[in-house]
């Protein structure tokens, strides 16, 4: 049990380092592109992992079950997580 917890914590720490590197890269690229902090924050707010244009289209068309299936395929999410994500998109909560 403790060995597994240690492995998981090591992986979390590694991912946290990778996220910091990627955030730094995004900041550098935004600076080079002339995007200010406000624009970058706005763009980040519009980013929804797993919500592809295809999924948005399915939701707009009222095809929620195919949207949930597509979300699950795109993200590997479970059924409840995918349904919650699609419901939030449909209701404008994201």
C-alpha cells in the first residue's frame, strides 16, 4: 500500500513539474505573440479539455448521447464524468 502511494505521489510530482514547464512555455509564447495577461486569461477560460468542435456541434444539435460517447472517447472519462461535462456544456455552465 505505501509503495503504491509513494509511486503515485512521485507521478503527481512529475506531472506538476511538467505543468509548470508548460505554463512557462505558454507565457513565453504569449509574450512573443503580443498577448497580454488579460487576453491569455480569457483564452485559458475558453479552453475546455475534451470539448472538441465535434462535441460542441453534437450538443447544439441536441444529440447528447453521441456527445457523451464522443467525450468519453476523447478523454477516457467515465460515464458520469462525461455526462456531467456535457450537461454543463449544454446548460452553459462551462
